[in-house]
């Protein structure tokens, strides 16, 4: 099974799912569902992830390019 984009992001950031959840204001259970692929990131969780961790929106949506780009789109 392919790793989810949120699992990849957490690994790249070298943080725990709990730390990720706290940083974006989500529950730990919600983040575990995102990591496992049971649910998909909402627009709000994507926006918070991008602004909190300076993640490329394009990478988060397509899994292509540099995850840590400074794009503003």
C-alpha cells in the first residue's frame, strides 16, 4: 500500500502524528485516519499544513515537486 501524503509529510517533518495534530489544530484520531488513508485531508487541514510547515500546496495536492517550496498559490 502506498504511503499517504500526510504520512509522507509527517515523516519528512520528523514529527509524531500527535505533534502534527497539535500544530494544525486537529485531533490525534483525525490525523491517524489521514495517515492510514481512511479519510482525506480537508481543505482546511491542507491550508493549515501549508501555512504551519511552509509546505507547497501543489506538492500536497499532487505529490509532485518540492514539498518545501515557497510558492504562494
